[in-house]
C-alpha cells in the first residue's frame, strides 16, 4: 500500500503592526484608552496633593515652609525611581500588570498619609506615593499608544497624558472645598481611596497590550480574542509577528536608547523633559505656598493651581489638534516659547491681597495652557521616537530625567519664593527656553502625514 501524502496548510501569519497601525480606532479601543486615562487622572491628583496641603500642614504642625523642600524632593525621587522601574516591569511583564500595581501602590500610600504625624513619616509615604505615581504614566502612555492606530496615536497618548493636569484641576477644586471645611487629612483619604477603586476596575476590564502579547506565543489565543474584539478578522490558526520591532530585538533597552539610531533623540528628549518638568513641578509643588506667602487666602491659592491645570487641559486638547494638522515640531517649539513669555508677563500682574485676582488667575491659566500642552505632547513624541520593545522604557527614562529637574525645583523652590514672585516667574521662563532647545534638537518628530 503506497504511503499517503499528508499536506497541511501553513498557519496564517498576522503582522500585529500592520493590523493595529492601519486599522480603525473602534469604540472598544477608545474605551480602553479611557480606562488608561482614568488612571492618570488620579495620578495627577496625587502628584499635586501635597502642594495643596502644605499651607494647612504648616499651620497644624507649626513648621516652616522650607522644611517641606526635602519632602517634596523625596517624593519626586520616588517618581524618578518608580518611572524606569515600572517601565522595565511593563516591558518585561506587561503594561496592564505594571499600571494596576502602580495604582495600588500610590493609592494605598496616599490613604496612609492621611494618618501621618511628622515630616519623616510624611517623607517616607511621599516616596512610596512617588514610586507608584511615577510608574503609572509611562505604562498608561504605552497602553494608549498600542491600543490606537498610527494616525490616531498622538491624539490617544496626548488625551491620556492630559489627565495629569485634569487630575490637578479636579484636585484644586476639591481642595478648595475640603481644606477649609475638613482639613488636609480628609483630602488625602479621598485622594487615595479613588485610585484603589479604579485599580479593582482595571483588574476586571483592562486587557494587556496587543503588541506585548504578540511577543509571547503562549498568549496568542488571548491576543486573537482581543484583536477580534477590536474589529480585526483573525484566522483561528493565526501566528503572530511584529516586523516593525525587529530592529530592537537582541538589544537591551539602555543600549537601544543610547544607540546610534536613537542617541540624539534620546539626549534631546532628556534635555527637554528635564527643564519642562522642572518648570511644571515648581508650580505643582510651590505655587499655592507662593500665593499664600503673598497674603492670598487658602481657597484663592488652591484656585490658582486649579486654573493652571485647567489651562493645561485646554492646551493639551488644542495641541493635539495642532499636532494632527501640522506635525509636532512647530507646535512644540511655539508652545514652549509662549510658556516662557507668559511667565514673564505675569510679573506685571498684581499679587497683592485685597486686590482683584481675576487677571492673576487668568494669567496662571494661560501659562498652564502652554506649559502643560508642551509637557503632555512630549510624552506622545517619546512614544513615537521609540519602538514597542523599548517604548515604555524610553518614555520612562525621559520622564525619570524630567524628575531630576523636578527634584531640583523642589529643593530650590522655597529659596526662589523667598527671593520674590518676580524671581519665581523668571525661573519658570528660563526653564521653558531651555526646553525649547531640547525640542528643536529632536530629529524624529511627528510629521503631518503620520497623523493626518
């Protein structure tokens, strides 16, 4: 009896990059972006919560404003440690796991801070909060980038990171109500409970990044189900590949970030992040204290930071549209220079108690519009510069360098305030000018054809 020839069809090969980059941005993918963005709302709230609380804690504990500089710096050091650590864990074990873990960490630490009774305890808990908060942003940004098709990716990432100032704006409005009536302990309890609830929600409903799943054959069934839910036609016997990521294979994240292909972009991004986040956190950490030191009441001081964040929300939305129309280079350079100019213009606005502060609040909102638009768009730019294999690590490394600038501004903030509001505003302006140089040196900006 002759041998029977057996033939089998080759499994269908699916390139995940092609499927995701050229596909539609479905309602389900938008929902996933919304879930990632929700994590950043609470991240933004908890990042800024100490800035709101400092005037109240100063009165309750009878400590000087300068005593909080190390506490603020320790929190930002936690973010500098947590950002690359969580970026590595996101690349290694999945963005979903890392993001949910970060939410749980900073939520629990914020709740615990409500019961703290001294600067040392406050500093330790602030460090832990910073680790969780710093790690959430790169993983949420990477998830948003990898759930969205290429032409919508800048919009998805930018609208995710906009939730940092949105969280700060909500925090300012909440603080203006809670602090005078119930005190800073209640503010911390509220600020920590919300992310813990969200972590439970994400555990139930947030899937893993499809590009992360594509690199792990045992999870291909999970990937196939996810892609079908996103509207893609995936054969039952599909095997997966991600050809656009091959260039990064076999190299460590650090070698990729500082390799010949990415060296200039990496160093330029680090320069821009360092000075832009230095300016942002000089406001996040010290603006309420600076305004209170000028004689303004607690509600007005909190409202000033809320206006800065509200302007940031508007700016990020506007800049997302501008980047889609023009690419990223011109909007980023223009926004950075306008951030410097608006800080200098605030020198001519009255900070005196008893005067109308409408113009001051509006000016802070305008400054926040430009600076936050630049900051959040830089995160989208970083996701564009790096491939998936090192994307979370690349964004996290840039953010970590930015935290170093933020730490510097935290240590020097009390001295800058002591020198007067004019010095404070000039430091903001110089920081944004330096950030402009870094952004100008980035070679791989979004082009109009990439996002249109």
